[in-house]
C-alpha cells in the first residue's frame, strides 16, 4: 500500500497504539489532532478564505502529513531497538514540525488555534 493510500488518521492511530513510541510522541499526536481539528473548523468559519487559499492550506497540510508518515514508516519497519532510536527522534521532530506548521498555516490564514 502506498503511503498516500493510507489515511493520515490511520498513521496517527498506529503511532498511538505502538509499543515503540514514548510519551513525547503521544503528546505530539494529541497536539496534532487538536491543531488539525481547529484548523479545519476555522476554515469552515467566517474567516473569508478564498477557494485558492483553502486549497493552499490543504496542500501545505498534506506535505506536513507526508513528513510524519515517512518518519513513522521508518520507525515501524526497524526491528532493532538500537537502530530505531534515531528514527524515533526523527519521528518526534516530524510530529512537532507538523504541529508547528499547522499553527503557522492557521496564523497566516487568520485562524486562531489555542492549543499546543
């Protein structure tokens, strides 16, 4: 299955259910879910975003999702703990980057996000 065939929420669920991740990963997944939900609700509101602006937001979010999906695949496919540690660090950076990126995307679009 191509990574784009898998829904981003399925990737987040895999991370949450994995015994390979730590508390920081779980916290970042929660922050990511909250930030994405607030961005989505804000896009539905009366912010005055054009269709093109909404499309740009969606494309930017997809790029962020691809980043943590790739990082997760790397962790999930590594059977040896010693080799997995740097990949877990990259996953943490990718998740945090996605949260930060979504907050920035929302800010540029005039959408308030009050989490994370």
